C-alpha cells in the first residue's frame, strides 16, 4: 500500500480543465484561437526515483501510483542512469517487503535465483514501461534522468549540482562515458552548469529531439547554487522552484531573512532581465525517493509538488514545447483555474476557482528596473554542527526590495472565486503571480511554505 501520510484535498485533476493561456506572438489570431480551444492542462512530475538508482520502489509501482492519482505524465529521473539496460537485476536481500508487494501487484515480473540462492528481480526498461502504461490522451511516460555531480574547490568547499535532462531517451555522452567521474575540481559553477545545458541542447538537436534541461533544487542542501550563478547562465531556462527537499535544508541554518526559492527566482530574473537574457522558469517536482513511509518520513514523497502544463497533445515534444513558451504552472497543493498574459497590454491575469471553505489569494510580484546590483548585506553560512569545516561554507547576498516586490494582492473570501490581473508598469522588468490558500502540504521540509498551499505562474514581460 502506498504511503500517503494522510489525504490532502487537492483540486480535481488538471486534465479536466482548460489551461493557462499565454499569448504567442508567432501565431495569427485564428491560429491562436484554434490552439487555445485544443489545449488543456496536464498534470505531471518530472523528478522521480526508483530502484534504477536510489528510489525505494520498482518503476511499475511508481508509475501505477502516479497514474492512479490522476497524473498525466511522469519522468523517472534516476541518478546518472537511463532505463535502457535489459539485463539489470536487483537482489531481494534487504528489500523483502518491496519484493513481496511488487510481485503481488505485478505477478508477471521476471525473477530468477541469483548468487547464493538469493532471488532477484529484473528492472523493466523505459520501452517496456511505456508500452505497459502509456495511454493516448490520458498518460505518457517521458524519458528523463538526473545528472548528479559535485564540484570541489581548493578552499575546501563542496557544491552538489543536480540537473534533470528530460525527453532524451539516452544518457548524455559525458555521463555515459567510461571516464565519467561524479566529482570535478575547481570549475566555476556557472561554467559547469552551462556546459551541461549546452551538451544537452546539442545532443538532443543531433538526435532530432526536443530536450528540457532543468537545474534541480538549487538551494538544497547548503545553498549549493546561488542565484547569481543562473544570472550568468542563459543556457539554463528551467529550475525547481519547489522540491520535496529533506530534513536537512539550508534554510534551517539561515537567519529568518525570507531568502527562499521565491527570492532566489527573483534575484536571478532581475539580473537576467536587465541584461536582456531569457527569463528563468520554475517547475514543481516531488524528487520522489520513498513511497511507503520509510525513514525519510514526510520528505521526498509523491503527490506533493507537480507541474501543470497547457498543451494540445500529451507527448514529450508537445509538453516541452509548451514549457519553453512558459505555458505551465508550478504547483504545491493548489492549481489555478486559468492564467493568461496579454502582450499588447502587458497584463497578467490569474483566475482561481471557488473552493468551499477556502480563502484564496493571488499575489503579483515584479522587479523594478532601477534595482541595485550591490547587495544590501551578505550573510555568511557555516553549519553549527561543523564549525571547523569549510565544506559547506557559503555566502548569500541579500538585495534591496526592488527585487521581488509584491505590487498587488487580491484576496477572496472563503468559498469565493478570485479573478485577478496586473498591468505591468513602465519600470517593471517582469511580473509573476503566486496563488495561495491556507493549508498544509504533504511535505513539511524546511524549504516549503508553511501553513499554505501554493501555485506559481511563470514570469512574463
């Protein structure tokens, strides 16, 4: 039985409704209307782990649980591996509970007796899983893997860099290489991340595929990636604005300064917008590792954070194309009803359906053109538990309130729908919105909003 840590009354599955509407200036009026009428929202998660790496479920279990929960697409993003080895077996020792439940649910699974008489099960490949679970117009398995790497510096610091490659059914050559090593030394982080993004784009283009490259959980575990890194890497268009996290998050050691993924996002985008670089988009992901209430407890669980994509078709290419246009929303327990941006009037509009007893709020955030690039102050981070270690030594810059300023708030009464819009002012670099509702998400990690469900729209300009 899947572990749910209690049920949370989330909205109905996204596929039942029309999707966010961001105007596309490359289409004429008739084409826009046709696209809008054909498109719908699809709910999915692109950050999931299984026994192909360090997840604690067979891939069939993970997929079937997400599909049964109303998800429309899923990426199994195991660490530094793609599910294409037809001869990958795992032993039952230490996994007796998992084997028992898996074989009861999937009696056609392949098993054998391995060394020393220990039972083994073969892990199904992506092709086998897609053939079993894909269902046109309802569910699609999307190729994915997580490139998990570390950069170490001569001053003792160590930074984890995790990156998802989506919709490419193959490992990147650098990851698949026999010479691959997880750790590199003294590489500037912007160069390191950009190099992987460029490799992804070139590799996908050579194969005729449409790839999505995403920087995962940048401020986990100890603010390993600063927003200034993404201000310097226009090659990176996507990052995780919400991720299930772990019990040991950087925010636990920082002063109560409000420097979270929202602020991270605005700092990166303020610098990018001023330099004329493409805006950074934020996805929601579970980073699922545990499914049955294992020691991670309420962290790294399924069904907490997801991405809601507006697309006419449910396939990897269409989903990635929609996300490249910004036609998606990052969700953590809450979904808006509609999102649109009118480029002619530079107006972002968000509508949220009524929910009995729930008071919903829409907040609009901008960064102003005259923000100062000089930090107001710099916070030094050194874990209290490791006062003599430089491994997690960090500095975090705090900028003035012209970055990520809340400029409009629309509050609905309990049980009332909210229709909100904001027209950008001449001194706004971009605008984005956040939808909130009192409540508690399944995940209680440090980097999550406390006491509220949240959905984030993408920045528009």
